[in-house]
C-alpha cells in the first residue's frame, strides 16, 4: 500500500497547491513560571495541512482529522452543556496561542502510517488502498475519494 498511497498523496499535494491550508494545533501546558503568573494552557501551532474530507494532508505526512474549531472569544459563561463550555475554552486557548480570531484549527489529529494502516481510515483490501470515510465504516477507493474531494475544493458548488 505504501507506494500506491504515497503516489496518490503526492498527486493530491500537486493538485492542492493553490488551495489554502488550515492550521494544526496542539495543547501546550504552561511552564512553571507562566503557571505561577496565572497563564493557563494554550493551543500552539504545529503545522498546516489541507483538509480533504477526513484526512489532513501536509507536505510530508497525512493525518486523520480530529476536532475542528475556530479561534475566538469564549463569549458568555453561562453554558448549560459541559461540551459547549469545553468548546469555548478551546476557542479561547487557540487565541492565547496566537491564532487569529476566526482561524480554523485542527486539534487531536493523528499521523497516519501509510505503510501499516491499522485502526485509521485507510485500509488495504485487495490491490488498492481504500478509505473509511464515515464512522459507520463505508469504504471507497482512495483514488476516487481524493479526486472527488479535491475537485470540490478546487471548484465548490454555488452557495458553498
């Protein structure tokens, strides 16, 4: 699978060269001094990638998508759901980490091993690599998936 997938991703990078990338972020805990000064955790930049469906394609690596958020002011504090409170905290952590207001940040992404896909979205079933593009497990050929998704990025439908 390594050669087939590697070739498909090289071709994808070539086609995506004019498409804007999105930021990859990681949570950084404050050092001892910063913690004493009251600084909390923040999300720091860890690179960039093109989001192609469930994949994040970087210059030399492919990642499985994690959580997607936009950096921003956490807004009001009276949330009824704990998940809404957590999302607001993450948006604020991205701002503290230096991301621009409204910038898209990917968090919790996982690098994929193109040689030995085990539990990620890439699967080898026969001669060609496949991708599991839904949590329910639907599989399709990786070549067709990349072609469809990149075509949508290059020429989005009206109103998208």
